[in-house]
């Protein structure tokens, strides 16, 4: 599970929506904090593609993860570059659940 998380983050950092979405089950759920969940690998891929293509410059830095079997808790820092050039960073965490080698849920919380 730890390797899957690290590879998913590497795909995000590379802006590779196809590779990142491939870590999700066909009916997997990607749920950003404060937003409606995105359900299904194809919808997740489309979401990632739009963000990577049209979104502002960003960073996602993995801080730590705690893995127990097919579940993980992930602490991270997410940063967006504002129009003034300054980076706005927020701490977050995610809970991930894997079945059959693929993510069935990634749910984020920010604070």
C-alpha cells in the first residue's frame, strides 16, 4: 500500500492523469475536502486532466503515511501559487482504502 501511495503521488507530481487514475478501481472514489466525491476511474482521470492542464501551479508533498493492511492515513502539504507569485500552503490528510490492488477510496480532509 505504501508503494501505491508513493507511485500515485509521483504520477500527480508528473502531471500524468492517465497513470494517476489507473491506481483507482473502475468504480473508485476520489473525494477532495469540501467537494463532492468523484466516482469512477474515467471521471477521476478527467478531473485530474482538467486540473493538471487548467489549474494554477501547485505542489503536493507527502509528509508521512501510516499503513495497516489495505488502509492508510496520509499526511501531506498542498500548495497553490497565487497570482501574486506567493505559495499558499495548507496541511491535509487523506484516508485511503485499497481492494484487489486498486484504490476504492481516497478521501481528503484539510485543516
